[in-house]
C-alpha cells in the first residue's frame, strides 16, 4: 500500500508539480522509483507485475504512446534479472550497509535508468543507433545530476526507510 501511495506521489511530482515549477525537462523520477523498487524487492515476481501496472498508469498520465515506457523497461528488467542471476546484485546491495552499498545502489539504479533512456530513444528513432546516440548525449548532459540525486534518494528510501515494509 505504501509503495502505491509513493508511486502516486512521484507520478504527480514528475508530471504535474515539477514541470509547473521548473519547466519541461526530462524527469526520470517514476522510472527511477520503479527501478529501485525492482532492485530492492524481496519477491521479484509480484514487483514485476506491480511495475508493469505502474508503468501502464504512467504512460496514460504522461500521454506517451502505448508501450513507450513498458517496452524499454521490459528489456532493462530482463537484463537486470539475467545479471542478477549470475552476479547476485540485489542480495549484495540489500545486505551491505556501508557506503559501498549506497554507492553501489546509486550506480546500479543510475546505470539501468540511463540504459532505459537510451533504449527509449533508440525505439523512438526507429531503431537508428546513431540518431538515438545524438539525442542521448544532450539528455545525459541535462539530466545526469538530477538522475544521480534522485537515485541517491531512492537508495536511502528503499534501503533504510522501507526496508521493514
């Protein structure tokens, strides 16, 4: 229940409040939240279903085309599940309470969100890797700091605040 309420809050923050206060910029708050939710979850299957429902709601609220959030996230989620199977990323991030655990979570979440944004641009550019890269580099220059700050916030939120829930 608390995850759903947080999702609604971040969805309103990304699509209503921040564009009204700051202006139209690429905010990845919902994607960062869902990625952190997936990485720090104990049971992965219910979280994947919940993430799919959340992404569908985010597509409707943001006015994006159907599949524009879900398809890149599905690719990133499959990549994460495959890597997690061999590297045990989630267990090492959940068990480590040091600065390395926080920085590792920050790195993993940011890396997957940057991968998500590149895949999204790749699909929007009609599978043209050069066109996607030309749009990706300015996007990173604009949103790198805010993505890292939001990823840090979500690491703290899921690692320490929502750990018992």
